[in-house]
C-alpha cells in the first residue's frame, strides 16, 4: 500500500532564493513607502529648497506636480506589498496574492499619473519578473 503524497508544511524551510526575494522586496518597498511619505508631507518644503538652491526647478517639475493622491496611493499600496512579502516570508500563500495584486495596482497608479506620457516598461518588467519568481515558490507555502 502506497503512502499518500503530501507535504508536511511544518518541516519546510524557506528556500534561500525566496528569502532573497523577500529581503529585496522589504528594502525596495520600505524605501518607496518612506520616500512617498516624505514627498506627501514635505512637498512645499522640497519645492522651496529646490528654488533656493542651484538645482534647476524644471528637472523636478514632473514629480512636484503630482497630486497628493498619487503619493497616498503609493504609500498605501507599498504597505500592502510589504504585508504580502511578510506573509510570504512566513510561507503563507495568501501573501503571494496580496503582493501580486498590489504590485499590479501600483502599475495602474503609475500609468494614470505618469507625467511623461510613456509606458513604464521597466516597472512592468520588474513587476512581472518578481511575480513569476515568487510564483515559483508557491509550492513551499501553505494556505
């Protein structure tokens, strides 16, 4: 009689590459959350300092013209991305779905508020790559 083929998730160790992906996500999403929070809270202060310095204000104009809602949406979505990565760090499958949906939502936010009227190919490529790399590790995760 054959033994049933099942995985005991209590004994599964997080793969090293999944650990690396999560750490990269923690760093990137954490920095993005902080930078968007800083921009949201200090936009006028930043504009004043740029005007008083040797910098060319026109170089910063696209980001400074972003509405506050852009920064709030980014802050919220990057916090959700971090939550998904924390769940995947703890080998929870739901983290993958949370991560993926919030990353895709970030692409829409970037596209909607994009001041350059170009398709954000680099962001699309990086998002797709990370989602696919995380997807490969779903077999190690539990519900």
